[in-house]
């Protein structure tokens, strides 16, 4: 199972067309999330983990992989990698951005303690931002549009001190599967 997951992740990294390198992909991804209606979360959260591109593919067995950065009170403190394994009806490939907000120091410490896992019951709120990417010889750019209606997730949005949001970047994936995400953290 680990071999299939790593092979799927490697395939996604090599072949997905939406892995364009931006001058600062983390700042651009943060802007996209802010425009999608969750800008207040950046002001109130103790910290967050930001993954600009996670590639996902599956055919019965699926996998996903992405690299990100972890921030504590706005300061970059380390790197994280995300692995996901799923099983069930699934077909296709997709790319998305993900952010995990930490409500307090306890939630951030739990995430950065080494290897952290979201079980099958964890949910991400999918934001419906219209994202577009363009690249040419003078550089690349990313844009998004979305309103605050996209972030209607309840009073605080946190579950066990964490709130997760995702924005689809591209691809096509049919899925009715179960699985979990595993995160590894390395302090800077």
C-alpha cells in the first residue's frame, strides 16, 4: 500500500500541469484563500499550515502528496509534507491547495509533534473560488474570485482546535472513498 501511495504521488508530481513555480507560491496561495472568504481566519488563528499544491490520483486505490510550510503567529517555523491514501470508487487526478488553521498553541503543538494524522472522519471545507493560472515568458500569475458565502462553516469553524479548507486547482476526479491524511513536520 505504501509503495502504491508513493508511486501515485511521484506520478502526480511529474505529470500534473498545475504545478507551476511561482516567485512565491506561498504568498500567492495565501492571497487566493483570503479572496475566497476566509481572510479573518488569518487574523484570529494562532498558526496555520499552507500547502500550495497537493496532487491526487486514484483508480480504486488512490494517493495524494504535497509539501507545505507551517507558520506560528505569522512566522515561518518549518516544513510539512502530506501523504494521503484512499480506497473505494475513484478515478482520475486533481490538484488542490489546502490550509489548516490552528486555533491555539495546543493545536499547533499537536500538529508539529512529529507525525500527525487526520482520520477518515476529518473534513475539509471546499471553497468555491474561481481560480485561474497563467504563465508566459514575462512570469506567472494566479487569480481567484470568491465571496464570503464560501466560508459559511459555523461560528468558529474549528473542530478539535483545527479548521481545514481546500481550493481545487484543476483536474477531474470521481470519488466515493475513505482514507486519511498523514503529515510529517520538520522544524526549520
